[in-house]
C-alpha cells in the first residue's frame, strides 16, 4: 500500500503544508506540546499506571509529524502496521464465524433423524 493513499496520512500531508506557514513561536510551542504529550503517553503506558497511554503517544507523534520528518516516518509505519493488524483480525474473525456456522449447521443436521447420513 502506498503511504499517500491512506486517508490519515493524506490529511497529515495537507495539515503539514498549512502548519509550515505558521510563525516560528507557534511552531516551537506546538512541538514542545507534542513532546509533552508523547512523554505523558509513555508515563501512562507504564505497568500499573492506568490511562490511555498508547493513544496519547499516537496523538503526540501526530503533532510532531507536522514538524519533523522522523516523526512522520514513524507515524506512517505505525499507521500501516495497525491497518495490517486490523485486516488480519478481520480475516481471523471471518474464518472463525464461518467455522462456527458450519459447526452449528453440522450439529443441527446431525440430530435430524429423517435425513440420510
């Protein structure tokens, strides 16, 4: 899959162009906020600390991707891997559903006495 075809990454590229036109003080504060959000997400991802750590890391990384190429590449890899994971889970759920229906159908048909077996 080409990275520009993913809707989230396409929106990121459009926002990055708008972000580049903003003033330097705004961009510095925005980047500092992005680093703070990532740091907060890392703290909330630690064991025995409840909270939405992983989504916060992703949000902070999305903020940093507007300013830094390394963050954009990392976010792109994460988005594409999550897509592949979701597709494989959907396939696994579909196969499990077909097996469950086939098993239920076999049980129903096996118990019907007038069908030739």
